[in-house]
C-alpha cells in the first residue's frame, strides 16, 4: 500500500478510536443506552473485523493493532448495550470488563502470533 494512503488509514482509525473510549465511559457512567443503535454498533464491529481480515489476508502491517483496539471498544459498547437494555440479564460491569479484556488479549495475542508468522515467512 502506498505510504500516503497508509497515513490516511491510520488517521481515520485514530480519529474513530479516540471517540470509542468516551462512548464506553459515558455508557458506564450513565447506564443509559437510549438513542444507541445495536444495528449501527454491529455494523461498525463487522467493519472492524473486515479490516482485520483484510490486513491478515492481503496487506499485513502494524495498522492491524488499531483495528483490534477499535473493534474491542465497539465490542465493549455492544456488551454494555445488552447489559443496560435488558436489566433483567444479570451481568456486572466487572464481568463485562473482565471478558472484554480477555477478548482484547486474545485478539492481540493472535495478532502477535500472526506477526511472528508473517515475519518468519518473509525471512524464508
């Protein structure tokens, strides 16, 4: 990928990524999900997964970490939506955070393994 295009991709992911922690923090603070769209969140999450798969399949580089980070934030927002939209489902914020952190580490761990594998292939 052209270096200029990669810069634009990085800027886009950083800009989107800056907004997600604020959204998650607000949801945790207010416990309100009115006005949030689960369809929108789902589409955004699918978009990040597609970006990760694209990086893995065709254009592997370190920008994949931004996709993983942003995707994990959207996943946290989806989990919070389910928790606060359906209060009869007993899920604690600690449990949500614990599982979200596990998912992030699984994604990042997989990314590290794929990075190593990619570099080993390149060196062979």
